[in-house]
C-alpha cells in the first residue's frame, strides 16, 4: 500500500502548557491529528515532542478516553498512524545540530526516557539538549535500536552540515540510513553529494503551525500501516516520491548578509559580503551543498514533486485555499493532481476567473521566483 507521511511535526501546546515557544495554543495534539487526517490527507504523522512529560501524559489520556487507539504497540487516530519521535540537539566540534529519533513503540520510548533522563536538558520542552558527547549518544542509540535522522540537514541553523562536512566524520559506529533535506533543498540539488548516495532522503514539514503540516511530505510503499513497517521501508529505500516546497523559496536558500540584508551566492567559499565587505554572512543551503564532498556517480533517487505553497504564491489567500481544498477534499489530493497535469477547467467556477488565470500561469510555469534568504521565505510572483 502507498501512504503519505509527514514525519516531523511539532506540538505547540500540551496539557495546558507551552511545549514550544513561540507557538500557538491551537497547535495541540488533537488539532494536529484532525488536520493531518481530514484537511491534509496524510496516513502517517511523526510527532517529534514525545519526550515531554506533558505530551506523554496527554497521549495516554487520549488513549484512555478512546480518542487514540493503542493497538499492537501502534498509535492510531482513526486510520492515521502516529509515530512517536523526538527532535534532539547534539553537539559536534563546538557546534550544535538537530537529529530526529524515532521509536518503534511508545513503551520503548518510555524506557529510553527513564534510563537516559540524566543526559538531557530541557526535557519538558521541544528539542531537548543531549548533554553527553557523540560517542555517548551512539551507544544509547544502538542499545535502543533507534532510527536516527539528521534533521533539516543542509540549513545553516542547527542543520547537520552546519556542524560537519560528512556523516562518517561524526557518527563512527551508528548507521545513518536517512537524511532529512529541509525546506531549502530538494533531492535534485544534492544528487551528487557523497553522503546521499546510499541513503534515503526525507522531505518533512518541520511544522510549527497547523497550516504548515504536510507542506512537505513523503510517499512510501509499505505492506502494513504500522510504525515498524514505515521505518523499515524508509531504511530499505522504499520511498516512492518526495513532495516539497520549491527550494528556491526556502528561507535559507541563498547566502545572506546580516549587516546589509543583501542575498547572494558566495564566491570561492569566502564568507564575505560582496556588497558591504563584512563577514556577517549566513551561508545559504545552495552554497553549502556546493562545498560538500561530491561523487561522479549521481544516485538515482525517487522523483521530487513541488507542493503548492499557498502563502508564498501571489494572489492565493486563505479563502482561495479553502475553496480549492473543498474541491479536492484534501491538500495532498490537490498536490497530487497538480503534478499529474489534470484538467482544471472545473475549478474556474469554483475559484473565479482571476484566481483561475493565476493557477493556469502557475501550471505553465509563467511566473518569477523571488529567492528566499536570511530567514525570509521567497515568493512566487506573476508577471
């Protein structure tokens, strides 16, 4: 069976307190599950704040009242599979980076937390900090058979490649099967990077709001809708397709000078702004990828399809989004339809002539892209 999975979604508010600051009180477990299934059309959601006491307490309360089904060590909201996970912060070479860790069952997660609580700071908030060294983490991860994925790997803030130049440089004994791309990169940009040749690439939303759930997601082939089968399929390259925002729109795509707000591409890996000459430069994802070790053999990866980032497309506001989703039932259905080149004549009466003309231009590629940089998303503009 084919499933659609967003494996990096954050909780903002749980058990009457903030888990992630800043965030919205609307970003609750129940709202995440409802939106993921009914509005977005996902089959699998990875919630990455499961190490928090409040999240575990609330999950167990939802199980007790029947809103979440606990079956054969799996968690379900109706027919939506919930994968327990955590985003944690590690340190290498005096630089911090984030990793996602996935658990095959909530029981294993509880045992992990009990035995390793001493290693973490800020355990009751999103993205707890691991206090040990990389060797400590590798031993623990192997003992618990964790599925470890470097998060938003190519981004300059807390991305793996902001701290190191290669997986094998950091992880000596732990097998890393998968890399999360992040919003400012796609599989085409990294296809000749040495590290990705034998590894699966994930496209996840890293959602900090309900709206952004499934702005990036994965299509995966699995035999059964269970956590172990989803993780096993990812490890064994069972990923069928990636869906994500055009990386040119990502907020760290181009390099950026914090002094003069100029965005650009670096010249000869010199971290100097070509406009003002200062060294207050945030290297963009595009430039960072160019710096990484390459191979002459380009890996064959699944196709990468672009989602429709409503808030970044000129003229597509909240009401238009609601009309389109109403027509296609879920956002995933709309994205799939866009990439299959279906006939959209039936949308004219639904969204109106003006919006239809813009949607038609989008499908024909008749637009310009304002690049993202320096923490600001880009924009699609129609001429």
